[in-house]
């Protein structure tokens, strides 16, 4: 089994289940043209995020790691009428591309793109008087995943859903002797979850056009 095989199957799935979409397609094209790395979620993963956020019945969504706003579009479209998405991005350049992509998708008023280090933006968000987030998607740098997860829990309520991307790292998550800071980050997440009362979670390994990785799905008690 190879990435070529997984990519063919992803293409089959997308052809059957993820119709072409002008705003999503334009977002990917503009992100590529601007030289952003192609580390957005795949179309079928984006649709999974959308379906999960809809299942939860989300009025407010938080995303950590915007890039060009591809996953933001999928998530924002899952919001109930009048709902809002806040998305955090370190790079001003990425945020500019995302804002333009979101505007083209008709989501400029729905999505609040905030620029800065998530470790600084999250405490600021916690100071604001706002309703808890119904759904949180964590997809920024991997070293800080345990901290992002702690903030996600603080900013959530009972029943909120938290999804963390890239938590398998080509299987390296199961390597106790790793020295890779990104892998240590996703191991730290699993240690948090191991010791956490009141969070029910699982991690699913995935293969596809983006290679071998996985995601963690958690519900706050
Ligand atoms: N969720 C996007 C992909 C995000 S890629 C999608 O699927 O479409 C990861 C993003 O996190 C990059 O744009 C990177 O600039 C951003 N990032 C990295 N470190 C960060 C930090 N400390 N705070 C906020 N964003 C960060
Ligand atoms: C990387 C980051 C991601 O969020 C992802 O889905 C794939 C790769 C990366 O930093 O390489
Ligand atoms: Mg990711």
C-alpha cells in the first residue's frame, strides 16, 4: 500500500461524495498561487469536520491554525444561522490569504480571523465575555498541542466537541524514544487524555492523499 493507492481512493471518495465547489476550489487555488504550503485538510477530511460540527449543532466554533482558510470554510458552513467562527493564525500573510478566500465564500461576516501566536490569543479569548465554543478544531503547530487542548477545554462547555489534527504522525506517536518535538506534542495530548476525567476521546489513524496520519476526537463531559 502506498500514497499513490491512498490518493486514488481519496479521489474516488471525493468524486462520489464531495461535489466541486467554487469557493473551496478557489481557496485552494489562491492558497497555492500565494505559495502557502499544501497542508490543509483534504476535501473528504474537510467534509468530516463539517459533518461533525453539524452533528453537534454548533453556533460557535474555534479553530487554531487557519492557513488559507480551507478548513475554516468547511467549518463555517456547518454553523447554525447567525453562528460565528473564530480562527487563530500566526502568519499575517496566511491570514490575508484566508480573509480573501473567506470573503469569496461569502463568509467575511461569519469568520473572525485573528493574527498572532495562539498561545497569546487563547488567553485573550478567555478574557472575553462570550458563550463557550461548541466545537474546536486544533490544527496549528504540534509542539503546543497539549496547551491548545487545555485552552480548548477551558473555552468549552459540557458536550462540546474537540478535534485535533495530525495526532498519529506516520505512526511516530507510538515511539517512546522519539526526540521530535511535534511527536512529543501529540504524545503529550494522549497523556492529558489518559489522565483526564470528564473527557471521552479516541484517536483514529488515517491514510489518504495527505499520507499516513490521524486525528483525535474528544467530547467534554
Ligand atoms: N487548518 C488549516 C491548516 C492549518 S496549517 C486547513 O486545514 O486548511 C497550520 C497553520 O498554523 C499554519 O498556517 C501556521 O502558520 C499556523 N501556526 C503555526 N504556529 C502557530 C501558532 N503558534 N499560533 C497560531 N498559528 C500557528
Ligand atoms: C503539517 C501540518 C498539518 O496541520 C498537516 O495537516 C500536515 C502537515 C506540517 O506542519 O507539516
Ligand atoms: Mg493538519
